[in-house]
């Protein structure tokens, strides 16, 4: 049935492409969007990320597919990729729990820096020695495919209901979200060196430190500033808060990039800082940006699929398979084992981290930089990166659950914990009411300023004969009756601490 819908829809797209008008562009875009979601719904059965289906549909709708849409604009694809990556990183950062990440912070940093460098260098040497690439061209290819794709990794983990033992999940989360800036830096650097022929080690070192210091500093500062702005400003319409947050996120990237910092790192760090503080409409905004991240991922993968010419992929399949095999079986494990050598991580966990180093859409976006720079082997690099990314996801994605069970790093079904990563699985089982007493320290305070953890949710406030639907800007008054929904006994104890204390108790 899906295939029949696909054929019919592509024929409509083909007709629209031949009769190009504003309405037909909207028709084509909406069909591609809806079709991608419907087709991607079947991906969970095979363990393949939904995003791969978006990519395939883009290829089928492209100039050499049955859709016949002629899209040959790497610059536009790159712009879409930059915007999409900002939304993906911002959404991921907002949803990152610092308490889970803090104990494994340096492991994640090691993987996202040294791990990326080792992987890029290994692939670069392999390509240089065995294929018709110069050393710099090989290193450029290795740099482009050195970063993992958080969206691909976690879409599989969640669709298959996989829960990992110990600290594996936060390590993968932090690495996948933070290794894009390193790969981006290497890609831009090597593209410039190949184009100009200038290699200055001191300048490269200074540039690396500058990008990451400025990116981290501005990201932290903008995260703190965004928190203050959102909580202090009083907008007349709730619908403007997502717009405000979008402006702050894009401003963070643009400002950092304009003064020589790493904008992607700034976006991610700023989102983590903001996401681990209480702010007005927090839950709503997190869900909103999760949806925005998915929308931009779909747009990104569709546009990258449209950009690909399948006839150019076929001649490089042999080389692509060899490079992909080397990346998966040797380069990625080398990066993981060496970068984690000084941390207490068992070999089974290292092997699993090595196997789930999926490549996705971001390496394909990075592969547009050599294209726009006009490098000699840019077209071949782009096609190789596309093939490596797809083969990585298809092979590693479909076998992730099996490898996890084989290495005994997956929790049995009876022991799976509800960790809140999936909103549909998150249940709150305790409800209680509190009355704000005289001299309570929470009187006249906004809910957002109380510092209440996400495990405690204020469902309603009764003030006299009126019931109030609370938001972050709602101020609590003496004699208010508040209704609390909590995860467990620990959350109830936290609620007691906040709402039963009085100033006399302090």
C-alpha cells in the first residue's frame, strides 16, 4: 500500500514539476512532507531511522527519479543544513539533563574531540594510501564523516524500545550532540587549505582554540541571558514565546559565527544552560522545538535526496563500501578506544559505542562545502559521503539492538526504566494538594522562580472560588490551594519542602 501511495504521489509531483507555479510548489512540498512521515512510520519494523526514508523519497523525487524535480543547488542545500543543524542542536540541548550528563562529561568531551580527530585521521590515511586521493583530500573526506548523528542514533533506540545499562545513554547523547562542531571545524579548515595551499600550524592551533573558547563562552552567556529575558519579559501573547526563543537561538549562532567562534557549539551549549533552568512555558517550548527539529530534519533529508544523482553513486559503490567498512570496523573503534583509554569504561561498552557511531544527514551537509569551494574531487567526495552515510545507517541501524543484546549492554524488558526520554511513557502516579500557609517563603513568587524540578508538576491553583491554570509567570498567594502531580515519593518530598515550609522554619 505504501508503495502504491508513493508511486501515485511521485506522479503528482512529476506533473507539478512540469507545471511549476507557486501553488504547485506548495503542493509538491506538502506531498513530500506527508509522504515522508507516512513512509517513515514503517521504519521501526526494520530498525532503520525514519530519516533514511525521507532521504530515499527525496532521491526518488529528484531529477533522476520518477518525480523529475531538478534540484542542483548545493548552496541552498547548505543553508538548509545550517538552519536544520541549529534547530537539531538547540532542541537536543534543551532536552539534555545536566544531572545525567555531568558524571560522564569528560568522556563525552574526549569522544567529541579526540575521538573525532582520530577517526578523521585514520580514514584520511586509509583513503590516501589505497585510493587516488592526496593526503589533504583524504583527511577532508575523513573529517566530513567523522561526526555521528544524534537523530539517527536515538530514533532507533527509542523506536525499538532499547534501554542501555549504566551511563551508556548519556555518553552517546552528549557525544552525538557535541561532535558536530569539531567535524565542522576540520571540514572548513581542510577545504580552505586545499583551495589556497597555505598550511600554518600556529594559525590552525589559534583558530581551533578561538572557535571553541568563543563558542563555549558565548553559548554559556547567551544561555544565562536567554533565561533572564524569557522570565523577565511579559509578552501579551503566549504564542510569541517560541518566536522569541527562536530569535535568541539563531542570534546565538550568528553572533558567535560573525566574531570567529563556533556557532554550532554556542547553540548547543546555550540550549543546555537554558534547558537546565526553569523558565516560563518550559515544557511547551521543549515540545515545540522537538517538533521544529523534526520538521527541519525532514526538509534537510528531502533536499539532500533531491541533490543526489544516483547515476553518479553507482560507479563509486566499490570504493564506498571499502571506506565505509574501514570507518565502521577500524577507524571508529580506534577513536573510541583511544579517547576512552583513561576512563573507567569496560570493553563491552566501548564496542557498543563504536558500533552506534551512525552517520546521517550532517556529513552530507558538510560535503557541500568542498562543492561550493570548487575543489577538484568535490563531486566524488560528496557522492562518497552520501553512500557512506546511507550504508552506515542501514548496516549499523538495523543491527543495533542485536549488537546491544550480544554485548549485554541492553536492559531486559522487565528491568527497563521509565527515564522520561519518551513523553508517551512518562507517568506521574502521586497527586496531593497543599495550602500556602501564612509566612510561606513562596508567597508572591512566580512559579518559574521557585526552582521546582520537572518531577513535580503544578496542575491547578484554587484561589477562593476560582480555579487557575498555572503557567510559569503565575504568582502564588497566601491561602492558595495548589494541586501537585508528582512522579514518586521522592518528588512528593521535594514538594513538601517547597510548599509546607514557612519563613519561621528557615
